[in-house]
């Protein structure tokens, strides 16, 4: 982590590699449950959801960064309970440091998506709307109401390229040919296209990182839109990962398309906030205690920039 103020480390990530590395290192987890569940009329954060206690304890008190004792699920907290076994998660209460770098991963199994960074990059080396026209499969409704993959002459709108409507999987299979085609069409984009060609393993991904909810709190001040929208995206991205598991083929392409759109949307939300000097973190976390804990804000802002740029560029 850089200590230089305002510095954002820019690295292009391979999310699949990050996912496997995080799983091996331990401490990180796969998001496999909705964010909340209801028990006896009370809403709780799921252990393997996007608001999981596995992300670590809150920064919601002046005790931020001091020691915390809790069980795995967070139900039992406090030094007084050290060694006590939680009846819910069956784990002993131990000291757990807050690790703001914990990532919850949404997995899409063997399905391929385009990493949003490369989505923008590839879109920019093709004529307007052409990339969407390639990766979003086209369908027709047959006379008996069945949805079928469309052939070129079924298209309502003229195809924007010879690869119109092939979908992400075909784009993956013909990646080199397709990128070469656009390289020949647009010579001044050649160096960008070469970069994309060289980084094929980063272009496609089956995993999506969700960084700590401490850096995306739900507040009620000016930047509420950012957080609520980001968390809505995250919840949808999880729900769609579940839908993918049981869907039929024709639905699958549609679900993939929605995941792709949500992924890009959430990435844009994070990316747009990165250069801002007046931070979201400053205004959102701890709200009123701003002046007293400005050092904490500074730290959190740096963490936000570090973590989001680590995973979102
Ligand atoms: Zn527990």
C-alpha cells in the first residue's frame, strides 16, 4: 500500500487469478448467500453474504482498530466471552483483527464475462455500439413463441460487424481473429488492440470481487446514491450467479448479458469515485466524528483507493 496521499496504484487485474490466490491464502470467502436473512422477524447479515461479518468488525465506534473478540459469525462479541463457543457458528470467541482487505468473491462457475476494464478498452477500439452488438447474443421468437438464436437474416437491426450477436463464448473462441479484424479496420488503434490481444487471460473472467462493506457503507448523506446503487448491483450480481446454476440454455445468455451490464455498472461507480479529493469515505463513515478522527478518514480513503484500484483497474 502506498502512503503517498492521493496516489492510486494502477494495475490491470486478472480476476480469476486473484480469486484463486485469495482462496489459497485463506481469509477471503465466496459469496454464496443473499446479504440478509430474517430470523424471528429480525434481519441479520448472512455469514456468506455481501455484508458478512467475515469482513471483520465495524469502524462504527471510537474503538476502531482496537482489539476485538468475537466468534466467526459475529453473534458473540467481547473480551468477556473469550473462549466461549458460539451456539450458532460453533466457533470459539477469539481475538480477530479487522482486515479491511478481505474480499468476498462472486463466482460464475465456468461462465465467462468480460472484465469491465477490458470491456471499456475493447469498446473503444471498435465503432460505437459494435462490441455490445457482438457479445450480446441475438434471438428471435418463433411462430410458436419459442425463443431461438437468430441468424443474420433474422436481425431487426442491421449487424454492426460480421460477428454480430455471437455472444461472449464465441467471442472468446474467435478472440484473435476478431481483434485482428478490427486492427486492420482501424490502424491507429493497433497498439491498444495488441495490448488487449496480449492480455486475453485478463479480458475474460468468471469471478467478481466485492470489497469490504466498511468501504461501501449505506448512509443517508450526499453520496447515498453511490453506495445504495453499488450494493444493489452487488446483490443483483449475486442473485444472477444463483440463477445461472439452474437456468436453461436460452435463459443463460440473457442472464450473462445482465451480469455483464451490472458488472460494468458497478465498476463504473467505483471508478468514478477514485479521483475525487473530497472523499465519499470522509463524508460517509463515522459521519459526525469527522474532525476528531480525521486521521482515520485519511487512512480509510487511502484504503479505499488502494483496494478499489487493486481490484477495479
Ligand atoms: Zn458465532
